[in-house]
C-alpha cells in the first residue's frame, strides 16, 4: 500500500501509474516502437515477478545454496542463479521479440528461432542474479539487463557474435531489478530513468521514482578496501583523500560496500556516491562484466546525470572483445567520478588536492 504525503494510506493501484500504463504512454517517444519494444519490457517484468516470488521463499524450499556447478566465470552457481536465468530465457523466448540472448550463466549465445511473424528485432544480455553469493545470507541481489536493436543479421539467416559485441552507446534500453526490502525495476530507454516498485498485493510494478537524477556530488563510496595494497597509487591516494577530515567537502566520506553491485549502485544512484571495482591482483581487468553489468548501469547513470569510466575513458565507448569481457569500473556521481579520474591520472595527489 502507498502512504500519501498527508499520511493517509491509499490504494497503490489508484495512487500510482502501473508499468504497463507508463510503457504505453512512452511508446510515442520511441522512434522505432511498433509495440514490440513495449512487449519486450513487459516480458522482462514478468520474469522479474517470478524471480522475486522464488527469491522471497528461497529459505523455505530446496532452491537455496550451490547447484553444485560453476558458471563460465568459474563461480559456484547458486540454484537461484539458474532459476533466474531460466525464467528470463523462457519469458524472452515466449515473448518473441528477441532474436538472440546472452547470459552470464551461459558461455554461448542463445539464438531464438523465428516465429510465424518472423524473427525478433532485439538482443537482450543479462546477469540474471547479480550478487548471488549473498543469497544464503539474505542480502539483496539483482537482475541486470541490456537491450540492443538488431534489424539485419550479418550472418546467413541468423545473428552472429559480431552482431552482439557492440559498444554500450548502441544500447536502446537497459535496466535492473533489485530484490531488496522492496522489489524495484529501474530502466531507461534513453529518455531519462524511471523506477517502479512492485506492489505484491496486486502484482503490479508501480511508478514510484519518476525521472531519477543522481546528485552531482555525494559522500558515499563503495569499494572492497581489502584489496587496498593491490590498488594503483592514484587510487590509494584518492581513498586516503576521501578519508581525510575536511568539513567544507563533507569528508571523511562514508564507506558502504554490500558486496552486491546492484544494491550499492542503486543506493548511490538515489543518494549520490561512487562505486569502484578497479583492477586487482585477482582480477587484472576488474571483476564486473562489460556487456551485462557495466554497460546497462552506465547507460542508466549517464541518463541520470552521472558518469561511468574504466579509469580513463567512458565505458560505453569500449568495443567489447568477448561476451563475458570484464572491465574496471568507476561509476556514480559526476563530480566524484571526475575527482577519482584526476587522482588516477596523477593530475591530483594527496599533496596538491584541496
Ligand atoms: P568482491 C558479486 O559477485 C559481484 O560481482 C558484485 O555484485 C559485487 O559488488 C562484487 O562482485 C564483490 O566482489 O571481490 O569485493 O567480493
């Protein structure tokens, strides 16, 4: 139920616009929209509701814990990872708007057979359940997705990997679902960022966060400081700088690192902050995957007024080398990312930074 400004409890159905209503209203601003794109977003939202249902009862049925297999990243696959992957693939194939699917949980692309009305026009890449190592301890996790449009195939009769490996600037949409104290779907089609909260009493996503803009400056920083000794000099100096008390600039900043990227990203997006996953001894190219974690959140943060770089350049301009490529990531409030970039380049040091 929703609480209105005057404190009255109002029916969320009457109070808020549903995702379906919002998608239909937005349809006129999408240059190519034939309704197919609207159906695609709806298909993803249906899968999100099913994943949400299964996550919320994870402790009660035998779907928690390791599935005994590892994914392409060599990470233990949690049963919910596989469930989330299957639900998304099923919804996208059933919806018929996709021609090819890429998932963190599967090495190769999934090609969707054309149906009676021909092949789908969209590529959807996703991490079905980011932060899944936290599932057993009830920490919020998320689904992250990236959408490209593919009008014609370069291969004979079906898409190729070449069609898929495109820079983030080519995305036509991206979003995430965060399964936390409430379940939210946040997405962009390049016309701003909007957040929808699931009202479980009616099973609808309601527009709860219209036109999200991220503060230009924040005081939250998210990084695994356990790797501090492996960080490059400029990053070590930046961390020491933000920990140096200075009332005028709100320092020391507050460290918040949940170990679930989409949870850290979502909190920083709303409150202002920076999430950093740099090159480390264990992950020389960073840990996050370019195609289905970095590009989608970079699209969102830029639409919300923030910045996303790999340390030197805009991540959305990186030409992907492979479907599961990784990249270092510094993402969040504009002024915070600009500042860390100045330390990484050596332009600023602990000595000369004010
Ligand atoms: P570390 C989860 O596995 C993940 O990909 C992100 O969700 C999270 O921010 C990061 O890895 C945590 O990695 O190395 O700090 O444990």
